[in-house]
């Protein structure tokens, strides 16, 4: 359809166009809720059956990195909201600054996730042929705290005594860990791409108080990705920390 | 931020079998704040608010009715019921 | 009304969406954002998949002519019924009415220039083609033998067929469905013409709104389910594999959470078509408009609460089974309300036997049979006996073929003059409709009896005492095939040689009939303003009915 300025030809007014775009993004987010929801259901069923394996699996995750990432992501949501506000009040320079900040924080998040994934790979905790929950306690890596390692070894041995299939059940945990955080990270990468596109537009001065719909709807998407992580963090990292 | 700090502190406490409930409750409060204020749901038309409520409701249907099946079966420490005709 | 005078009834308009020149030839079709052209792109693609599914069905029926199976090996037989199901359900039934008729008509019906997101609409079609390509690749490189239901661990561990590309294809195709549904919901909310209030919307629009709700709430779940099954197959994970601690029943819960509402995606649009056809050919306002609109939404909602009735024999808990059985009875009620309303519309109407009407009446009869037999299946005790037999096969074919496909073909016949500007041969099309009806019943009614007598489904052989009924069914299938081939031929013929239709040949009361046939690219020369109630034959002098040969029926019979 043809476009005159910002208005696409099949709409009557800019107001109608914005209403349409916003409703469209909200409905898309509904589909995302159900999409991740299937994973959350799988998680729930598996965790209630294999709580020991899930507890141990969770304890191998680095809580500092996880919590730090949570803070980073929530901050990026804040900067995203600020970007939307800046566009609405017409402060064009701030729009670019906040968008770049959001992208930066998002990249930090992804970087930390990459570190975490590498750690799992080194510890033979990636589901597949070389998966082995007993590997790390018996093969210390440089930089490991010996006390914590001993604790982990004790936990794993106790669990094996209790549930001889712990490797299979632990694999379920880690499949869900990689599946859920991986899907989440994929969504973040898409979000990063969208942010790049927005940053390009903001440099060209495209976003004004009259027309800032793209910033707003990418913002909605970004906040949603944040919310998914808000639930992933306790469910994956904090299962059994009270010991 | 405060919410995240509370989440971690709470994780290291043992509320017995309410652990998961507390953790999820805190997460839900955080999520609600994001939806209401960052996503401007508080200032959106009623239609948007209905959309949000419906998505949560549908997720709840899926979880609740499936768990209704699992939770009313005999528990044997493994997922699959022994009454089905295969053997692990 | 429009400033441009409508084209005279014996001539096509000078420019319309088919010959509009923006770009040249094939590029202007493949890069179009015009919802009407996209609808025709879908028409071509779903017809291809219908054909493929039909060929597979033919092979199944020929194989079942003899008790020991004459045509193919057991493994191939498994592939035949699997691929028939996958092609028909995911690539024909689910897109058919929404993507062809819905895409074409919804903007016209609400007075808009296009859908809310025209480019997303085109993307939807390309996603469909991509998904379809993966599935066709799967068909061509070893096929699929898991049943269209992909139950684990057969599909995720043990099957030796091309499961992975098929699962990828269906996953991708799901997004086509999601985007179409998203487009419809937003369009109906925000793009209605002035005066087109919610309760002046045609019931076709209400039906598609309800369908779109199901699409966006259900499809993501099958997407994630197939993704998990595919990952399990590729990386030997254990979600659904009992040998690794997983649970096949979890797969079934996740699968059916979508796949049951999916059947409502298939039937609701067909009900919408029937709700348009019946008042038109009874020359009466629809009886109980608000109830039909409301029952569409009710079916969409309650339809999400019944999925585990596909799992009664899997060892699910008694309490869950009771709940789902009860809810399954409940979901029949809104469908029944529709049937009563359609019948009441016919009462004391001025009935005319145009081809769309024959399809719509056929729909009502066959849907009632199919729907009632669903209640048989919802009964726990009876289901133990008839689950996984031909009774189930007959039940869902009555609904999906006798219902949804008749609705689709009837809808094509009803709106063909609007889409192409031409009429098709009347007697031939009436005959084809009757042939379809007879062929259908001969094919599938024997299967109810077979199922009740105990013939299992998905088996390549059967006890010899069932042969007569199977032969009857195959004979019926050949007549059914004729019933489908005839319209394919004469509708194609009519595009070039059919009589010019004019703006409103039936005549019908919808907004889509107030513009040229075929419509201009922008749908309406001037944005319409709606001041009339739907199906209001009494107060529409512009339809020219009072001067016509057939009288109007009084609004509600002899009150």
C-alpha cells in the first residue's frame, strides 16, 4: 500500500494506524505467552517428578551471574521505557542515547549467558552423549573453590544414592535450562536487531511526539522478554538454595 | 532491583514447601510492575487490559487442567503411570 | 454510495484488482499486498495440498478394498494415512476458509481498504509455502509413518521416516496461521467503516474473529510441542521418552491442547459461511443474530477446555476424564444453538435452490450427524469401545468434510461472482453438489457401522466380514472425488467463459455486494457509511427485490 509521510494508504488517520500497530504487538505477545507457556508446563511437570535432580542441576548454576543478569535486564527495560518517553516529549537526542544504552545492556546480558553456557560445556553438563553430572566434582577446573566443589561432590553422590537415574533426570533439567534460556536468548537477539533498526531511525530523527509507534511497540516486545527472564531466574537458578 | 534482591534473599531462606510459592509470588509482583508501568498497561485502553488478562488466563487453563490430570494420579516417583502398557 | 456509477450488469468493470497495473505480470502477484490477490495465491496453494491429500486418500481406499490389503506394504500404509492427515489438516483445512475467503472478504465486509497489516498478510503466505515445502520434502524423502498426531516416542525416537523435516514444516506453518489470526483480530477491531458497529458485522466476520482467537491462543502451543519433539529426535533428549525418564502423556497433553481447538479453527469459518448463505437464499434476516455471534465465541472458549477427551484411554486420572467428558458435552451446546437458529431462519423463508444453498443445507445435515456422534465419543464408557476405531474416523470426516469442506466449496460458489465477476453453469453446479452429498454419505456412513462393529483405524488389514462395508466406502469415495473434480473444472471454465455476474447477482445484503465484481484494488471508490442492520431484506430498496419476481418473506413468519 502506498505511503504518504508516515501514514500508510489503507488507514484513515495516524491515530488509527498507531492503535492498530499497538494492538497488533499486544496480540503477538499473547502468542509468545502461550509459546513459552508450553515450556513452563513441561518444566512444571518434570520438576515435580524429579525434584532432587532439578535441585542439584540448579545448584550448578552461578547465582551471582544469574542475579547480575537479572539486574542488567531490568535496567535495560528501564532505559527502553525512557527511550519511549523521550520520543513522546520530543527529545530526539535522548531517544538515541537510551536506545543505545538498552542495546548495550542487552549485549552484556547475552555475553554473560555465553560465559555461563561455556562453563556448562566445560563441566560436561550439556545434554548429549558426554553429559555427566559426576564429571565436574571429579575433574576440578582452574578457578574452582575447593570447598564448594567438595559440597557439590557430596550432593551429587547423595543424589545418586537416592536416584540412580540421576544422569537421565539431570539431563531433563539441563535440556529445559538450555531450551528455555536459549529460546529467551534467541528472542533477545531478535530484540537487539530491532533495536539496531530503531537506533538507525533515531539518528535520522524519525521519532517525534506525533510518530513514535515503532519505539513503543519494540518497547513492548523488549519488556515482554524481560518478564520471561523474571520468571526464568527463580525457576532455574533458585530451586534448592536453602541448604 | 529491590525485587531481585528480595528474591535472592528469600531463596536462601527455607519456607518449607512454600519456597516455590514465595519465589513465584515475588516474580509475579515484578512482572506486574513491568506490565503496568513500563508497558503502560495502566494507561492503556480497556481492550489492551483485557488482552493481557486473557493471555494469563489461557496459560492458567493449560497449566491447571494438565496438572489436574497429573496430580490426581497415583504418585510413584516417576512421571509415567505404571498402568500404561510400556516398560521403561 | 459511490460516486463512480457501478458497471452495468452485463459488463465487467474496466479496472479491478485482477487487471490493476502496478508492476508487471508475475512479480505483481508475488509481491502484492492486496488482500484479494493474496487470497487467490492461497486458493492455488491449498488446492494443490487438497489434491495431494486426495490422492493419498484414494490410495488408502483402494488398498482397503480387500481384507488383506492389495496395494501397499504395511509400512507404506502407515505413511499413506499419516501424510493424508498432515496434508489435509495443516495445509488444507486450517488455512482454507480463513486464508482464502476470510482474506478476500473481511476488509470488504467491514468497509476497509485492506487488512490491518497487508505486508504481514503476504508474509503469512510465504511462511505457508516454506512450511509446505519442508513437508513436501519430508513426503518425498521417505514419508512419515507416525500418524498426523506424532505421538512420542514413536515420532521422537523410533520412527525411521522423515519426521524431522515434517515437524519443522508444520512448526513454520503454524506462524502463517498465527499471523493470519492476528491480522483478522486487529482488523476487525480497528478498521471498521463508519457506522459498522460490532452488532452490524456479518456473522462471517464474527466467525472469523472467534477462529482467530483460537489461532493465536492455540497455535503457539503446538509450535513449542513440535519443537520439543523435534529437538528430542535430533539431540536424543528425554522429554517424552520413558527410557530417559520422560513422559509420552505430556506430549499428548501439549499436542491436544492445540489440536482440539484446531478442529474449531476448521469448523467455525464454515459455520460463518453457512450463516451468510442461509439468510440470502431464504430472503430472511437470520434468526437470533446475537446468539449465533455469541455461540461462535463460546465455541472458541469452551473448545479450549476439552482436549483430554482424546486421551481417555491413556491412563489419565478418572477425575480428569470426568471433567473433560462433562466439558465436551458442554461444547456441543453452542453448536446446537447455531443449528436451531439456521433452521428457524429457513422456516417460512422464500427458499431458492441455488448451488450455495445446496451446500449450506448439506452442511447442516452432515454437521448434525458428525456433531452428535461426537457426543457418543465424549461418553466415557462408550469411548472405551469405539476409540481408535472407524467410528472416530467417520465422526471427524463428517465434521471436517461434510462440514468444513462443504462450507468451503459452498462459500466459493457463493462468492465466486464477487471474486471473479462471473457466474458458473447453474444446473451443472447443482448436480455437482448433489453428487458430492451422495458420494460423501456413501463413503463415510458405512464407516460408522464398521467402527461400531470393531474395525480399528490405522490398520492395513481387517477381518473379512468387514469387506462389504469397505467396498461400499471405496465406491462412495470415487463418487465423492467426482463431486470435487466437477467444480474444479467448471469454476475454472467460468473464469473465462462464465456469464458476467454484476455487482449483486443473488442478491445479498452484505457490504461486499455493494462494490463492483471483481472489486477495485482499493475495494470501495468511496469509504462506505453503514446505516442498515445486517440481513435486513425488508429495508434495502437498493437490492431491487420488491420489483423482482420472487416475493420477500415476512421478517419472522406469521407472527
